[in-house]
């Protein structure tokens, strides 16, 4: 059973998400929150697998709430605001995915399962927004440890940063899917990244990949 907390300041949306999630046999809502402060509190109490997190909430926004609970639960940011800064800030804060509230119900449920499984939900559109963000604001390198990354791992990291899936990376490099997964596991360890979302950010902030390249 995948345990979920729903954090949104609008009661109607919160209730809709709860009904949707609870309609699935493998998902269950174990807590709700109307503010960022409540989101942190209920997450620390319930320790769910996934938190559906709104961005704009009273007392504390969803970005700061995500930053405070990222080591406890995986966060899937769900917002009605399709703004570049929210995407970048949410992923920097430790979110494992980013969806808009007009996402079809089946896609939202699939996203919860993807994030709960330990993967990051980075659609090509989100990756493009990250690239655009870095184009506008050149990043100051903040990631250390690339000296320990092998040439093949750098290739994999660059392809991840371009939004390719594991299967697409395997085809591009003409290696097995298992080999790609091994490279990603090593990258996560070497760069101290929690998931694929943070690998994308690491690729740009390290200077390995340029937004204009």
C-alpha cells in the first residue's frame, strides 16, 4: 500500500485528490494539510511514501515545506501555476516530480506510483523548462565530485540532463538497460543525489552540460 498525504489550501481540491487516490486499491490517503506548516507536521507524524504538495499555501509555501520533509517522504508538487521558477525551486528543494493540476487523473495516479517507487517524474516539458531557466540565469557551479565520475558516467549524466529515459539512453549508447541502471546508481552515490531530478540539476550546476549546448 502506497501511503499518501495531500497538501492543498483549497478544501475542494484536497477532497477531490483524496477521493481519487482512495479509489485505487494500492493507494491510501493517510493525512491532509491546508497549510505548509500542517503539511510538515502531518508528514513527520505519518511518514507517508508520497506527499502531493501544492506550491501556494498559507503560513509556509510548498517549496519550503518540501525542503523540510524531503528526507522523510518523496514529494510530488502539484500546482496550477505553470511557471519556470516553481519548477526549478521545487526540484532544488528536493521534490521528486512536478505536475499541473489539469493533469488527467490517470496520469496523476501513475505519477504517485512512479515517485513512490523511487524514480523521479521528469517529463520532457519539465526538463525543457529547467534548460530555459539555466539559459536565463547561468548557474554558479555548486556540485563537487565530478572528478570521480567516469567518462561513460558523464555521457549518461548528459543524456539524463537532456530528458532521455533509461531505455533511450541504452539505445543511444548501445548498451543494456541494466548497464544504464548501474551507471545511474553510481552517479546517484557519487553526486549524493536522491533521484533523477537532482541528477539533472547536478549536470547543469556542475557545468558539465550547458543550457545552450
